[in-house]
């Protein structure tokens, strides 16, 4: 497959889609770089992006509603304005954090005896994440992964991600990738359903997502390496495919429906 030609075609497609949404070339470039900074606390820090990624699973987003300013402000307040050390000193366990969420005005409509609610799962994940960032040298581990592009073999980096995913309740491998890439790991793609479907179709001509998460990361990583340009990263490829599959230009509050990436891929097989 002509990966360079495919990449150029996808760029053209997303430019056209953005134009329909009223988003110009310069505005589109903001989607190709992580919002997060290499820092622990604050609006662009690791804790804030943990709070975002934790809700990016299944129907969690419908409950947590982090995109809603009122919900986001409550979570921000409970997390001590994303100050990790203040948060770990304030809450002795996930239940105390959950109680603070409820006391701040959140109504948990999903409480059931036989399983945890989305808000309980979310608060357990938040607390585990806070502990990871403080007790487990999490900040150092993330910093090392951000800086690891050419210093650590890809498979070794994947194994580090797997270990991190096991430390935070409700995360799993894909959401851990989502978190880390938004923290600054631009060599990383999130193996979500969109990326998996496209990559699997590129490899096998099959329209499904039956490909391992690790293989998705390898394929997108090698794709960027094959193109050989500094401005083409796995993060950027990930975001281009995601935008084409969802039509959700979230930074500009524009959503215009989905596009058919597979049609484009098929032309280059």
C-alpha cells in the first residue's frame, strides 16, 4: 500500500471536511498536537487529562458529562483545581472523593446493588490516578514516556503502558493510551474502534476491528515512520482518522456527521 499517498489523501479529506464545518487550515492544525503540557497539575496537566480520559469509555460520557461546563466545574473543584498533592491529602480513599462529588451537586442515578455505578467507577479511577501520580512516581513514568520516542523500543513502551493501565480502575489499555497521548506522547495512537477498523482494513481488507491494540499502535507508529516527516506523528494520524470517522471538531464546537475513510483506504490497496 502507498502509505504516503494514503496519508496525503486523508489530509485532503479532513481539510475538506473542516472547510464544510467553517474551520480553516490554521485552526485545524490545533487538533494535531496534544492539549496537555508536560506538567502534573493545572488545566493542561496530567490530572485534568486523567479526568477526561476516564469518561471516554462506552456510556461513561453520558453520565460524567465532562464536556458540560457545570459538571466540569464540579469535578475541577472536587479535584482541588487539579492539584494532585492537595487532592491526595484531602481524600483518604475513593469513597470520600465520591461523597465529595455528591455533596458538590452531582446526582448519581445509576446506583445499583449488584454493580458499581458509572460515577462510582469514575471516582475509583480518579482516586487510583491520584495515587499513581503521587505514590507510584507516576509523573516520572509519564515524563519518561513522553521523552521516549527514540530512546526506548516501541514494544518496551507498550509494556510500560500495560502496567500503568492495571494501576487505575476502569482504564484498560486503550484509555491509558488516550490519556498518555493527550499528556504529550505524540508517538502513540489510541486503539479505539475507529483506528482499529481502518488499520485492520489497510492490512487485511476486512471491515472490522479484529486486531490487537498493540498491533494498532505498531501499525500507526510504522506508518508515521515510513512517511519520515517530523510533522507527521502517530498522534496526528490518529486524530485525522478520528475526525474523519466522527466529524466532531470539538475544539470549535462543530459536529457535522461522519465521513467514509474506508473509501479512501480502498483506493490505495
